[in-house]
C-alpha cells in the first residue's frame, strides 16, 4: 500500500460520531485514504463508490472469507452467476405486491400496537421502545415466526452477530456458529408449516419461487437467506428510523412541513437516508489491479466505499451539507450500488413511511428530551446510541 496515503482511524469515537468533516476533507484533497486499523482503502467520491458495482474488479469474496461459515450461502457473499441466480429466485418476494400486503397486514398492526403500549409514558429512549422493536417484530413475521418465538430469536440474533472479524476471537466465533444452527432449528418448523399450508406470504412466495427450468433454492441457500434477514434488516432499519425521527424533531421547520403536507414525507425520508447512511461502507475485495483517483490499488485489497462521503459529494448533490427535506432529485446511495443494491429497500421504505407519520400523529407534542446529547456510534453500521424524547403531555380525546 502506498506510503503517501493518509490514514484515518475509522474506529475512533470521534470519527464514528461525526465523520463528515474528515470525509469532506479527503474527498476534496485525497479522495482515497487508508484505514488506520485494517489494511483497507477507503473511497470517498460518488463516482468512485458507484464504480464499485463493476464485478470484474470488485468481489464479495472478502465477506465470504470473514463470515461465510457463520452465515452460510447468502447473497451478500456471492459474485456474478451464483449471486444472480439466488437474487433472481428471492426477488419475487420483495415485489411491491408482496411487500404492500405485508405492510398492511403486519407492519401497520405492529406499529399501532407499539404506539398504544406507550400511552401514559413521557420520557423514553425511542430506540429501545420503538425504533428497534418495529423492524424486529416485522422481520420475525417475515420469517413466519409468531410472538412466542421472539425471545429465542432475539437471543440467537445477539449470538449470531457476536463474531466481528476485527475485534473478536474464538469464543465469539463459536457463539456465532452455534447461533447459526439454533436459528436453522428455530426457523425449520415455520418453513415446514408454510410448505404444508402455503398461504400468501413472504415466506410462501420464496418457497414457491422457481425458474422456468425448475431451478429452486437449495435448503442450504434457503436457510442462508432466511438467517441473514435480521443482520441485514434489523439494525439498518432501526437506524434509518431513529435517524429520521431525530433529524425531523431537531428541525422544527421540517416537522411543520410534514404536518402540513403528507406528500413531504417521502422526500424527507430520502434526505435523512442521504444525510446519514445506516450502513457506512460497501465492502469489497479487488480481484485485479485497479487505479482510483490516481491511487494504484493492487488485486486482493480490501476496499471500503464510504456511502456517507459519496452522499455529500457536491459533484452530484447541490448544497450537499444542507438538509433539504424537499431535495429532488436525490440519487443517494444509502442502499448501495449495482447488483447488490439492497433488496430490502422497498420493505425498509414501507416501514419508515408507516411508522413515522403514525408516531408524529400519536404524539404531536413530542420533543427531544432536554439535555439530550446525541451520540452516533458504530464503525460499519452507524446509529444513535439512544434517542431520548419527551412524548408530550397525555391528550384526552
Ligand atoms: C434503511 C434500511 C436499510 C439500509 C440502509 C440497507 C442498506 C443496504 C446496503 C448498503 C446494501 C448493499 C451492501 C453492499 O453492497 O455491500 C444492502 C444489501 C442487502 N440488504 Fe439492505 N438495507 C436496509 C434494510 C434491509 C431490509 C429491511 C432487508 C430485508 C429484510 C435488507 C436485506 C438486504 C439484503 C438481503 C442485501 C444483500 C443484497 C445482495 O447482495 O444482492 N436490507 N442493504
């Protein structure tokens, strides 16, 4: 790796809390820099991150090497034909018809139930009581699990993500491997039930999915995909929800806009995703030598495409450091680039579009708690550590 490249501590608290000044500096002066803690190149310009969709240069092999055995065969670790086949078979379940029906029958009741449970409360950590619970319960329903399995699912999930290649060792590895087997065991009855009684559902759609030639997901691929739904969809959606609520509550003019114009909701959500991407980087390994912004990157290098840096690139976004809830066009890449672009984006958007207006309507006088000091944390998926709000005085009808 070239010695002239600057190094940035991606794991430092300050960088995690507010990476934008550092990222902006580098995007302007040295668009490729080096991570201080791991041998990785970080790309900051929109066009360079977008170019990471080129599968002839950038591969998912790094993700497979780090977590392949824990996660089993799953889309995010696959390249080219294998990826296209898996994604093709699974994408039918993320079509608008399936997601809209799921939103109506599952997400709306989950949100309303959680909001009803907050009646009479004032000071709460919204991350804990709402932002995490909405996607958790919703993904449990996607997996065909009922409320009585949620405790077991939650514990298995904690173990599943215990292993982090940067910071953990054998004990965490063993916990994650055990969680893989535990999750397969927990999910098997729901899969069997759905096979016997295939009503219209997300799970039933995947189980039915096959190509014209009769190709279907193998059992391994099916469970690999199902086990990956929580790691892919939980903290990301939680973070998107929490960030959006925080950004709206801390800008009275945006709240006002949302209250007066329902059509303002969708662009405001997109702006929040641009402003603060829940996943900080797309991670790839180069499979051939390449040159980015004048920097030679050899084959077999780890490359991190900074979504936050790209989403503030003035070559693509006018006044990128202004939070503009009406921004249009807004071609942010918080959901990634190329063939691996988030398959769950329609579900995440549906969740945000259902949860936010209902929350604001139920608690019209909600404010950020006095004295609350926001702290963003997490190297790769970055979020507010908590979101303290005052839900406002109880309203009598
Ligand atoms: C706001 C919430 C979400 C954000 C910001 C987000 C972000 C992303 C990003 C950036 C990627 C690409 C990663 C890469 O290329 O390295 C991705 C992929 C993926 N996401 Fe999401 N995601 C969200 C919600 C969800 C949900 C709710 C699900 C499913 C329940 C989901 C399932 C997936 C899957 C399966 C992939 C891999 C797709 C592939 O490899 O083809 N995501 N997501």
